[in-house]
């Protein structure tokens, strides 16, 4: 996705419905070029075209969250993708930033992605990336597989890195999640002892939810944005984590 297409997508997200003419005027290119961009974005499941307009997808909870702060999450995903080598097998958990990471990796690198996210598996259906979707109980709203079967499948596959989404973090509790069954799947992944990487925007730090992810020494790294408070960054580093702060190109 080039910078013009990112601008188009952000306008559609913010306004809800934008004409081809307005997009052409704002970006300074022809309407023919805008239609080509919209075709590309629609094919990649980022928006939907109607006659003369572009509109956001009428979609599930994961999609809605992915479109929130899209540019920031895209930059986090691009940084995370730079840590993955061609030929690696990685686990990518559910969540909006992780969905963007999966898309980025599938576009750039020859890798295998293991996931419990039905949404991520569907997002990658037209890519050359090999996808292993683990089974289990299907949570319809999150489009995620959970439960004891999923835990068993996690134990039977192997991967070098795991990218994990979180719902909260405080120094006293460590990382936490809002859903008990999804937290259990994350903990099954952490028990494998691979390089576990938290990928999240900084809004999750300071929040607290019911279910523990960890202990914290099972995590290796945090990738987040520059709004993370310096005190929180220091606390994470004191706990033994590498903290990568991704500076965004545009204000969020």
C-alpha cells in the first residue's frame, strides 16, 4: 500500500463515504488513478466501492478495530515484519495490529503463518503465504479459535516467534486480557518458550483486565508507539523486555 492509498483509506475511515472526485482533488491525481487505487484496496479487503464512491466495509469487530488508528497500526506492523526472516514460521494471535502484521508479512516475505484467527486466515486467502489455522471452539465475534482443542493444537506445532495482542498492562499485574478462553490460548503459546512479542498501540498500557497473560518473563519484546509513557517504558525494560518505540510519520 503506497502513501496515496493510505491517505485514501484514512479519508474513507474518517468520513464514512467519499466520492471519487473528492479523493482525486485531495490527492492531486486523476479520477482514473483513484479508481485503480480503489480497486486495489477493495481487492485487499480494506474498503468497498459503490457507484462513484468508496465506503468502509460493513464488517466484524476485528475489522472495525483494525480501521481505528489504521496508519499507526500499519507502521507498528511494518516494524514487526522487519524482525521476521524469510522462511520462518511464526505464530500470529488475534487482534487488529496482528491482522495488519499478517497482511504485511504475506505481501513481503516467504513465510508460514500459524494462527488461531479465522479473520487473519481469510484476510490472507489470496496471498502466496502458507497459512495454518488451528482448530477449536469458534468465537464468532472475535473470529478466534479457543478452548482445550486449540491448546492441544498449539502444543503440536512449532514456530520461532509469536506475536501477541494484549488488552492491558500494569507493573503489578503484567499483561492481561479481557477474555478467559483467549488468554488460555496465549498462555499455551507462551509455554512453548519461543520469542514472544507483544504488538500493540500504547493505549493498552495502564489498563487492567481480569485474565493474566504470562508471567511477564515469558515475553521477550514489546513493539508500541511513541505515546508510551517513559515511566512505563522503564518499568517494562526493568522487567527484562526489549521495548521498541515506533515513531509515526503523521500525528495520531
